[in-house]
C-alpha cells in the first residue's frame, strides 16, 4: 500500500478555529451543507502536503478572520506493510513572516523539496474552479503542467521559478534598450540565462507530453465514451530550435519590450475528435476534460514514483449522471486514499457507503467519522 493521510489538524485555517479530521485508506466522504468548510478541509490537506494552497497564491487568505496565523499539522502513514511507520509534518504561516515547514520536527530544506514528496505523500486535487485549466488562458494550462512536474522534482520547481524571474529581468532590460538607457550588448548575459533555464523547463515538459497525452486519452474514453481525445503541446519554439528562435526574435523583442519566445509562451490544446474544448467545448465537456486531466496526472505520478497519490476531489459528483457517479465511486474505492466532498450522500450506493469512511461537517465542526455513511 502507498502512503496515506491519517489525520490533519487545522488551526486558524479559513473557517476553522481548531479542528482535527481522521481518515482511513480507501474512500473518505466529507458531507455537509454548502459553506460549512468542506472545501476548506481539502485545501488544508493540500496545504499540509505541499506547503501551498491549490486555490490561491496569496497565503494570507487562508488565515482565519481575526487571527494572526494559520497552521496545519498532518500525520502520514508511510508505505510500510504494517502501516506502523508515521511521518509528522506541519506548515505554519503568519502574514509578513516566512512560512515554516517542518518534517518530524525538523525544518524542511526548501518549499520545493517539501512539495516534491518531502511529506511522504503527494496529492492530486480537483476543485470546481479547476475547469479553468481547460476553459481558461494558456497560463492556467502551463500552471497545471508545471505544478505536476514540480511535485516530482524540486529541481524543476526551481527552474520554473528562476526562469520566470530571468524573463522578467530580460523584459526590463529590453525596455531600457528600447528607450535608449542601455546598450544591446548587455542583453547577451540575460539571453544565456533565459535560454539555460528555459531549456530545463522545456525538457521536463517534452518528456511528460506524450505519456500525459496517452493517459488523457484513456481517461476520456472511460469517462466520456469512445471519443478520440488528445493533448497537443504547442511551442513558441521547440527545444532544438530554442536558441536560434530567441536570437531571431531579439529586435522584435526590443521593440515590444517583452520576451516573445520560450516556455512562458507555450500552451497545450485539449482536443475531442480534433476539436478544441477550450474554444468549442460545452460546460459539461470542459468539466469532464478537467477530470480526465486529473486522472491522467494521478496515473503519471504513479508511473514516475511507484506511489499512488492521495486524491482530494471537491464536489465532484454533483454534475455527473448516475453511470459516471458509479464509475467514480469504484475509482475512489480502489485508490490508496481519496477524500471527496459532497452535499448529498444519495449520490453513493449503499454498498459504497458501507465501505467508505464518512466525516460530517457543520459550521467548521467535524463529527466523529463513521464507516457506514447511511447510519452515521
């Protein structure tokens, strides 16, 4: 069995003052009315797992109203035959201060290493707003891909962050050259830096592109039917032509004051039968495409690490038909661990509820979990 989350404690996190949730391997169903804290609980598990929120880049938003800090603590059962070995991790954040990440009481070496399996477990999340990956801008799709690859390799996460800073510095210099405050000769240093870091990002993405394409196609067929689906990565410049393209674009870049070539300009198309779901997909198709991307991410992580990531899926059943709900129930039951939220236990068959652990939420308070949701 892969590692899984045994417990998470939320202190001043969103609407929680101080609450602890206990989880089991397999399917865990978090049930409650809207605006009670179900989504916040999933966010907290992800925050404890990666050191960051999957819902906002602004850490101060997770701090409970009126509090001056937020903290999550998590116990992870490691991949051992008897499940006896455990890791304790914690993330503490106070606005204006550096985030504190600890693993078994010791400070983590970096956020990148903490997020890339340093806690002993990885997670794949789904929130309804994630439909923006398919529906939204290219930056949303790049973020999805970069987050996935960063969860595998701290070096990739560092390359992405440093590349973004290098492009920003190059853009500032381009504008200074355009406005007559700097010489074009000074650009070569930043060209080399951007190219070096951008090439590392491109290598990571290109290595993942074809496996993810195959896994996405399989997921779509399972969820949607015999539809020919694909992910098609598009470069502003491919890896083998990157240096030449950046050089050729120099004069135009100076004129515009921005870097026009590199992985920060790339995108991938989400296609059903060759048709772009971003442009032409219905809301239902875009949601199913997003789910299929998340399933592909889970299988990709399994293939790369040999470990099954924890699945944290928010309100995933509400817009699906009975057949797809049945499929997802089985998918979650057979996972090492899935924590999903719902407002309605009737979305689940009786036999599913008998095998699941059910946690009830009301006003930021968590009930004692039950194994039989129908009776809890």
